[in-house]
C-alpha cells in the first residue's frame, strides 16, 4: 500500500488521479506479520526450467532427460527439486469446455484419451523420480510468445478464442486443472497478456488476438493499473490455496519488476521477478543482479526476490568463462535468489555440474535464517556482499564487476566483526583456509567473485543488528509517495532489441525503498553529522515489521537523516511490541542529533518500527534507525 502525504489541497487534487490511494492509518501497528505465508518457500526454490535452455523449442524428451541428469549427477541430492516447463507447452483452449489442451506432438504422454490431454503421466514420472513439477501460464489471455511474436512454431493454434491460453477469465478452472488434476507443484505466472495486447499490437490489428487494454505500462507507473494487476495475482493465489488443500505449491510472479510489484508481491506470492529477462551476457547479468541486490529488506522466508533464472553454461557463462559462471552462481546464492538452472544438462561438463552443485555455495542460499546478503561495499567496480547465517557466522562475496584485475581490502567493519579479533576465512571455491585481524587485501581477477565463510568476534556481542537479519524484517509501509524507477541498476543493452532505440532508461520502481546500512537513496546513514555504518534507512511514514522472538530489548539511535530536505518538517519514531506502544521519540527535525530509543520488548513476537511525518513537507523525508539492534 502506498500512502499519499499531501501538503496542500491543490496537490491533493493534482494527485487524486494517481492509481494509489491513502487508506486508513496504515502506520497503526497490527501486531502481525503481513507478508505472504502460503505456499512452500521457506527457502529459495531450487530446480531447472526449460526456458533459458530451449526457449519455445521444448518437448517431453528434453524435460525428462534433464530430470534424469538432475538425479544421476547428484544435483537432486544437492537440493535441486523442481523441473519446470516454461512457455511452449500449450496447443489451444477447447472453447466448448474451456479446458486447456497440451501440444501432444511434443508431449506425447499427454495424449491420455481421445478427446482430453493430461500432464498427469509426466508429473507422475517426475514425482516417482523424487522431483517436483512446475508449469507456466500468463495472467492475461495470451502468452508472451503470442504477445511479442516469438516462438511461432510452438505458439497456440486455432481461432482467436482457441489461442486464449492464459489465465484471464479462467483462473479457477486452470488452477484446478494444473494442480488438482495434473498434479503440478509450482506455477510461474507471466504478465505479457496484460502488457502488450493493446490496440497497437500488430497481431491484434490483424484480428489474430483479442485486444486487452494494457494494465501494465512498463514506462509509466502512473499509467499502470496497480490495483487491477494486484487483484488478478491475488485471484490466482486464492485459487492455488483452494486447489492445493495440502498447501504444497509454489507461486512465482513474473511481471519483471513492473507495477510497483516490489512493494506488494511479497503479500501475494513466493517469488517475484525483479527485472526483465536475463540473457547470457555479462552486462545483462549485472542488470538482473542490481535489480535485486539493494532489496535485502524485501525478501524473507516465504518471499524471495527473483532476479531470473541461471544462465550458467551459456554465452559469457560457458565453459570458456569459468570465472563468470562462478560469479553468476555465487551472487545468486548470496542473494537468496531461486537457483533455477537454465541449461541443457545433456551438454553439461563435470566442471559445470561442479559449479551448479557446489554444496558450500548452495548451503549459503539455503541457510534457514533466510537473510539475503547486504551490500557492505558498493561501487560500479567492486561490491562486497555480506550474509549473516543462522549460526551467527557470515558469508562474504568479493565481486569484481570489471574486466580488469582489482586489488581490494576487506575490513572487520564490513563483516561487523571486532577489528582486534582474529577472523577465520574459508574460501568456498578452493576450500583454502586463512585468517586475518583488522583488514586483509585480495586481488580479484577480472569478473571474479571470491566467496568466504567468515568467523570472528561480533562487534555487537549478544545482540543482532537489524541490518544483519533482513530475513526477519518486512517492510509493511515504505512511505513512498510516488514510486520511481531505480537509477542504480546497470543499464545493459537489451539483446532482443539491441541498439534500436536511444538507450536504456532506469526502470523498475523501488527507488527510495527501505535499505539495510544505507539511506533510502543510497547515501551514508548520517544524523547531524554522525555517521552510522549500521542501521536501517527508510522514509518517514513507514512501518517495518520485525520478528522479535528470542530477544528482549530493542535499541537504536534515531533521527532525520542528513540526506533529506531542509524543509522544517519533523518526524517521530515509535516502537511497538505485539501491537502495544513501547516507546517513542520526540518530534525531531533535520540536524537534531540522533537520540537513543531503547525499549524492553518483553520478547514480543512482532516488533513494529513506525516513523510518522508531520505532513509539513512536499518531499519524502529519509530517516535513520542508526545502530538498530535486537538484544537479549
Ligand atoms: C518472459 C519471461 C521469461 C519466459 C518468457 C516465455 O516474459 O520473463 O522468463 O518465461 O516470457 O515466453
């Protein structure tokens, strides 16, 4: 939900046409965890998907061959479970019954009887192998292949009505079929049919497809019908619950970071794409990485950022590029991204299987605490990602984005470890052990990522900084007035368009969202000249839900962040435990020194951190929960 904080009546009238409305007081505490709890994603899903390997050119033999290799190679034992069919499986919709018909020329086992097709034989085989099965659909009437005119050979056939294979108008019927009757465990729901089937689509103009007024305008959030998009995805979620009485399903949202999905996807599904498609090029991998890397507070067990599937094996990540392949895999593991292989495993070399099957890296991704790595050092050249693990130790990835060698220095501060204590490192690619005190130099090869497990003396003994445990935080209200594209994401050439435009623009609303160890707009956390290496940066008019079990106190140094406007406005910080006010600051203005806010939480299950603005500003006001921590 998005609040509007309107300075004047004139502004209120000007903004009234926006697709967002201020509800009742969304800052009031609820004492509840409001992120989605359905489906099966306590850990990021792992598996295989046909798209990056075969695009539309899929068939049963390819799917089963991949499944067999996942078993035989030990990848299943390493955690890879889902075998997911992407675009290209459908023949048409039977317009008499509304039932979907499978393309039996490519999936022969689906020809179960004379007038019906079924994926049950295929899902039975996958289940008998100990694997799980995933299917693909679109929230609109038509698929991506139909919308954008790719994949013609395996696009649905027949009349315009028969070609309407997406969920639109058939949500309940299709979900009942895919899960209740066919036995799938996972669905990826794409969004092309509500994005590109407007009157300007050439195939709509030719009468091949029915026009659907686009709900998503990729380049304008104001022209995107966010409530309508949410409503469609919510309906699918409800149908999934209804047709999976055992709750064994995984719901993957694929609207590529559009429609402000960053702020609401976690209320509706288990994984949500943060960007448009990855491609097997270095720049495109950077683009997809960046779309998720500053969103650590928007992922928790049950809800994960999805920067798209792996491309290990292809192009810039093929056998000639082992450093790049290892980097891509390391970064996805650190970000708690779904580890979905997108390679024709029949061609995989032992070295490639060893990358995908690296148990140490997989253990980071599958760590039960569910903390997405936080950026401890961030430049266009080099980034350090630090992830706090369930046992209290850390993993750190030192990532060289450039094509030249980079000397770098890792410090105890990056790890939130004491500078005078010894820090033990284990290199998770080489197995080599080492240790250092204070700081340690490394030389990163071009495009290399070194990943270590690190154990040292915690800078905060006993307690945990909030920015060390993003998996326990849900950003319930982010205080953003009007969602803006994120300018920090690497703007890569879009391969399917190449340079047929005047360049790539910032995309994917999310700029100004809550951040770990950073202000919402990427500045250092700083209150009245005092810098905080650790803390949560967020806008005023925000509410964070924090899982507080296992702790008894909350403490922070709070204040308006120096990066905000000098507008005379003031903010107030409030801390709640299971819905009850435990403590609050005074109303604080810019340049007032940070004040301590420390409360006894009494072990409250949900601690809520609320910042109210006084409404006297026309611009979002960054605030800082400096050194915010839960303590025993
Ligand atoms: C895209 C989606 C891809 C793939 C493709 C199929 O929208 O992002 O991952 O599913 O559609 O046509």
